C-alpha cells in the first residue's frame, strides 16, 4: 500500500517488504522545483510524488523553513530505523520488493 504523503509518527509503517530503500531529500524549494528545472524530466514538478512509493514528512513540526542536510540525514535515519530494522528481520523469510521514499 502506498501513501501520497505520510507523517513519520502516524504509526502506519508501510510494512511491505523491500530489497532496496532510497531516501530522497528535497532542497529548500523542494523536490518539485528540482523536477521542474530538469529538462530531461517529462514529469511536471507538481506531479513529482508519482516518482515515489511513499512520501514522508520526516519532521512535520520543525518550526523553521529549512533543516541542514547533515541534520536531515540524522533525523531521517533515526526516525526510519525501526521500519528498516523490522524489514531486515522480516525479509529473511519473505519475498521483498524495491521501495522508494522521499522525505521533505
């Protein structure tokens, strides 16, 4: 099951198994602006969510416009680690698939 946007604290966890996890961090203007600026992309920025299985706001109540990259990596890995760990233990006996996650 995929979600167009999720809060990392919503408890859902998207328990589907996966082989690979790709975490994408948006810039100050967001991933939408990056997609619009890339001439090789045929997708409009407003439709960039279609590139991802799950879209997670990893820090929904941050209180500021930006988070430094090194902080964002640390926060994202800390918040996602229970789901990653659960997948690694459960995937040993079950089939897995690729999962793409975008954080903002």
